[in-house]
């Protein structure tokens, strides 16, 4: 692995075997029998086997060097354990803010074929949110902000307040990734998979790519988004299965 001047070389892989161990009510990954810690020094322990398996797969996939940028589940667990204790209120607020200007509520001004594509993809999602979650969002055209009903935002606040730290962190990451709290909630509830949520969030980008093409850099960025969306799908599946 070549490292350019000024770059920090990632740590070398120092372990051979990755396993998952259960102790009391928590699961940890073991690197040659030793448990790693979070950057903040906490035990890297999760309450569900599914989450531990996700981290173990990431650690196992590392080659000569440990690339933490390629370990989204591990990084999300680190966020929960190190950051959530002091950031829960702000995290809840951020998700409500995404709901207040949700991507799915802003149709393009045109062309008509793009608007129709958005309506076809987003209308069922808004209907699901209304039917299953009691969230009544309103759509508009263009980028001028339109306030969502106060009752809707209050209901979103209630939903995220009931989420445990792992679900809340996943929802915050999803809302940021998709630009949409609705898509994050749909993914959490299993109404969409990761691929479907990402595709719904990228309708305009995909439309432009079909017209003008896509370069290698943009394609690589999309693949990283797709990787994170798939990780979130597995994350929420693990939480639902318990």
C-alpha cells in the first residue's frame, strides 16, 4: 500500500482470527481472543448478536491495513457508545429537522418525466407514513421551504424519542444519508431495503446521469452510498430481530 507524503498510514492488521463472544447480555468481537475498544476507550460491546456479526465481518475483511473508512457498522457502533450518551437530545432534534424539510416533500419544477418519476416513487412512501406511522406530510414543487404540519413533526419527535440509542443513531445516519427522515423510518421498519431507499433518494441524480452520463468519481461516490445504505438495512434488520 503506497502512502503519499503527508498522509497518515492506517494501522497494520495485527490479528489473524475474528470471533464473536457473548458475556452476560452483551456481545463483543474478539481479535485473536482480545476485545478491541472504541476510540473513546469503551468496551466495543453491543446488545445483539446481529450487530456483533456485522462488525466481525468488517474486521475479518481487512487486508494488510485496517481501513476504518471501510467499516461503517463498526464506526456506527463507536458513535453509539462514545457519542450518544451526551448527544441524544441533539440527535433527536436533527431527525425532526430532516422531517421538516424532507426530500420526499419537494418535487422538481421539471421536466415532467422527472416529476412523474418522483411521484411514482414517493407517493407510496408518503402513503405508508400516513397509514402506518400516522405522519401526514405535504408536498410542494420547487425548493422554497414549506412548513410541515406541527402535529406531524411532533409525532416524529415522539417516534425518535422512543427509539433506543442504536435505533436512534441508525435513523440519524439514514436521514443524513438520504436527506429524508421518511426514508430512514421506512428502512427501519422494513418497508424499504437499503437499495430501494438509496434509489428513492437519488431520483434526480439518476435522471441527470441518464441524460449526461456518469464519470468514474461520481460512480465511486454512489457505490460508497450504496454500501452504507446496505449496512443500514442490515443494522435495522438486526434490531428488529433482536
